[in-house]
C-alpha cells in the first residue's frame, strides 16, 4: 500500500515537473516576429471559398491578420505581403474603413506606395461620403510622388466630399499652399503630425509619430543645407559640415534608426533601411 | 396543407441538431461582438459585418437541418407514408413542409436580428464612429435579403430530398449550393477583372462560370449589407431583378420537387 502511494506521488511529481519545465522553457523564448502573421496569402477565390462564399467575411478575416501584425518590427518582405493582403481586402470590400486607413498610414512608409494608392482610389469610389481616402491619395501624390499639383487636385476632390465647412476650408487651404509653394518637407511633417494626432492611442499612433519626427528632422537638415549653400556658395559634402558650421547643434537622431545621408548634389535624404 | 405546416413547425422546433445550430448562431453573434474590438476606426461596422455573416451561415444550416428533419428523414424512414394517407396531394404535403421551414426561418431571422442589434449596440464601448451604422430599415432590408437567400437554398435542398435516397445528401448538396451561389458573384468579378493577369485561368474557367451562372443563382445579389454599414442606397432595379431571380429559382425547384415526389415510389 505505501508503495502504491509512493508510486502515485512520484507520478504526480513527474507530471508537475514536466509542466514546470515546459513553462520555464516557454518563458525564456522570445515572441515570434510579425512574419508568421502575414507570410501566407491565398488566392482571392480561395479566401472567398474558405469564408463560406462570403466576400465580406473574407475581407474581415484578412483584415484581422493585418490588424494583429506588429508594424514596429516589419521587414520589407512583410510590407510586401501586407500590401497584397490589403489589396485583396480592398477588392473584396473596397469600402472597408480600417483597411484603407491602415493602407494609407503604414504601407507607403514601407515602400508600398502603389499598393496604398490602389486601395485608396477604390475607397474613394466606394465611400462617396468620406473625404479621407481622397485626402490620402493627395498626400501620396504630394509626399511620396513629389507631385504637389496632382496632390492639390485630389485635396480639392476631398474638399468637395467634406460635409463640415471647417474641413472644406482646411482642405482648400492645403491645396492652395501645395499649388503655390510646391513640395516642402516641413509641410509634409506637419500633416503626418496631424494624422498621428487623429490616430487611436497605441502602437499605431506612435508609428506615425516616429514618421513625423524623422520628417521634421529631415526638414531641419534641409534648411541647414540651404543656409550652408547660401553661406559658402556650394552644398555640404557631408552632414557633419552642418554641425561644424554651427547651423545645427548635432545631426538629428532618426527614431527608426536608418539615419540620414546626402545625395551627390548635397541634399539631405533618408538612408534606405 | 395546413396540418403539414403545423406538424412541420412542431417537428422543426424539437430537433436536437436544430438546438445545436441555434446555440452556434448565438456563439457566432458573440464572436461578432468581440470582433468589433479589433477595429480601430469602425468597431460597430465590423461587429455588424461579422454578425451578418454569422446570421447567414446559421440560417443556411438551420434550413438544411429543417429540410432534413421534416422531409429527408421522413422519406428515409418511410414515415412519409403516414402523412400521405391524408386525402391531399403529394405536392401539397411538400409545400406545407416548405412553408413550415420558411416560417421557422423567418422567426429565426427575427430572433437573430434582435440579438445582432444588441451585439452591435454593445460593441465599441463609448467610441463614436465618424460613420455610424444604420440599424433601422437598412438592417431590416438586409436581414430580409438573407431570408430570401436561404429560402432559395431551402427550396434547392427540398428538391434534392425528393430524389435522394440518402437523408444527408440534402445537407451536403445544400451546403455546396449555398457556398457556390454566394461565391458566384465574386468569382465572376475576379475572372472578369483578369484573375490577377492569369490568362490561362480566365481561359479555362471563364466559359465554365459563364455556363454555371445560368443554373446556379448568384445569391450574393441578395446581400445588401452596404446599406446599413456604409449608407450605400439600394438600386431598385437591381433589387427587383434579384428578388425575381430568387423567387423564380425557388419556384422552379418546388416545381421539380413536386414533379419528382409525384413519381417517387416509397415502398
């Protein structure tokens, strides 16, 4: 009898030991990066079949995958997969508000400008009551394609869709500024600041805030480079020249870590990451 | 016919599998409520969207189980012979059963519609969407569209039951029909837009889908959720044509079922 009891206690101790060991191993393992959430994309028709033939359900299921991805740790390959997913969602349900919102605020910063614009243009048609998709197409034209005139055209389309007179006035002012002054990094940074301010609190907002911060830094570098050229009659050969000349206290820190560099003509730009 | 309608209602509300599907419907609506919290901009729209998908799946399953319970199993167990001893025609028996399923389907739509209303109202907490969902007439119209949609599925399953010797056949083919009919519109869109530049796919499946669309109704045409979700108004001519398509298809199925049951030997 005591032997049987001992055997039972031993069995319980072994099982508890295995459980404790498994937990300790799992506790030391790092959380998997964003890649697995986005890696697999299935053809559109397959997505519909897996959703009981319901394209809206397929759009939502793909949308949840996009929403749970950690934007802060995405690689270019992740951005490419997310772009495909978001184009799929846009095709399944072009009026999906979360989809166009994320496509506007994340995809172009990861180099997926065409995909972002495609999602946005479909949303412009599918959401006649919403001025934001047209605004984002305008911003893509202005900032990512460096086409202020085309951007202003889209901002005027957004102004026509806006219901609130204050929104209409604000959009018309932006369009007039872009048409008159052309592209300006500081203006782009201010707009991204405004987008971040209107974003829900959390990782998504801080993602946009980082983008705005590095645009402000780039704007400061460009202004310093302009003053340098006026002072010396030629462009700086390296960024440290701007610090040495007293135009900047230090080279600004890039919040996403890629840093800044000069083009051959001496214009400060982002280093590609 | 009236007695078949009433007995159908009784039998339909008794089945254990039906109770399971009803519970599944409630679970799907709870999932819809939870799914709203994933959305940063439109929690109520997402909850409504997911909920409508859940209601459609539940209604399809309920209709198929009802058809199986009220007709396919009766035929399989030969208990249909007791029903047919009444001095009424076989098509009247069939129609009575179909009307029972339609009635229970309408009741289920009302119940799930109310549950969906509560789930959507509770989702999103205090967040005010820029574009609120419309839970009035647009939602009622959308649910009515889903009811018409599943009525066509039920008519198809009924027709299969009259010719099949295996009760589960009506569920299996009914599910395939519900999925195919719902996916047909999107598939035609996909092929029509060039299938991501896959010319071979278009060449292979284009003619096939072009043929299928004449025998399989495009049930996605009865999905009007863009109205409550995005305020996109319905186009009256498209709605009329969709309802005519659904009604005519259901009548054809009922006609075929009546023809088949008249000629079927049960002994």
